[in-house]
């Protein structure tokens, strides 16, 4: 049973203020919840239709004490998705103490002010595809536990540790890494001599990389465009994917 109070609580977790207060977030959808259950995340409760529970009996066996049946009307009331989901999970955020940026990882990605949830989710998905086990976000990026971010990542947030860190702290955490900024007027990607350890920095969709951070960069890097192109710039998520294809593999 999904009570009115519980529906109200799950809806409140759609807001960043309450997510941070409760240190919990909501995951919705068949594929993502199934992956979630097999991940290292701590699931607090699962609400699903009778049909979904019957279909996934074996998977749900360890969660019997926190598994609750709900009808479609109740689940629709608890969701923010436009399409109906048969399952909703309440999940604990990883403890801050358990997360540590690894300086031995040669390739790090830093997102400076990415505001669009779809972009962030797609970047997380690309980062996981190209094997990045950690990625970094500035404090003014859209919240990684935003429902649209999680959905856009297609579950890839489960496979990549994501840290929020001020750009002023990057040098302390990754002292041997070169700062490489993705800009419109840098070294061509085809001519770029990749350093052994680097932080690839992607800027805000409209404003680009903040001047303070850009000033600290060792080099700027650019994706060449066709001479026939009349487009000003590439989408941040697409740019990231192209650069990771060349630099992360």
C-alpha cells in the first residue's frame, strides 16, 4: 500500500532541498530500478504493481521487508514522469565520507555549470560508456539526483562515481593533472598531444567555462567544424562524447 503521506514524501524528494535534507532520492522505471537493485546503492523501499513484483520475484527476494505493492493510480500520483512506471524506489545517497576522488585515474572530466538535466544525464551516460569511473561537477551544476538527470543517464549514474567540487579545489585533489578546457578557439583535437594525466573541462551551455577556471587551464582544445558549417557551437553533451571518444579510450 502506498499511503497519501508516503506519496507526498516521495513527491517531496523530487525537490533538491528535500533530497539534501533527507539524503535520499527517487528512482523510477523498470530498467533503472532493476540495475539499481544489483548496484552498491542502498535501497530503502520499493513500491511496485503486483504484476511487476510477480515478474521479478527472484530479483526482489532480498528486499522482501522493504517491498510494497501499489496500484497504478497510487504510482501515478507519486511520479513526475509523463509515462507510467510500474515501480518506484526510494534510495539513500552515498555518504560523503565514503567518496574520494582518485588521483591515480589519468582521465578526469569536470563539468563547469552544466544546467540542463538532459545534458548532464547524457554526459553521465557517455562517461560510463567510455570507461570513466569518476566524474566531477561544479556546485552550480544541476543536481545529479534530479529525476530528469537520472532518466537521461539510462542508469549510467550507477556505474560512475559523481562528485561535487569547487574548481578552486581541483588542484589540491589532482595536483599532477593538466587542466584542458574545451573551447571554440583552442588546439585542434587532431593536433592535440594528450598529457599522461588530465582534467577535461566542459563549460556551461550558454556561457562556457567560467573565466576564473579558464585562466587556470594549461591548454584549450577544440573540435574542428566543417568549413561549410554555419553553426556557432555544439551541444555540451555531444561535444563531451566526441572528446571522450578521442581522449578516454
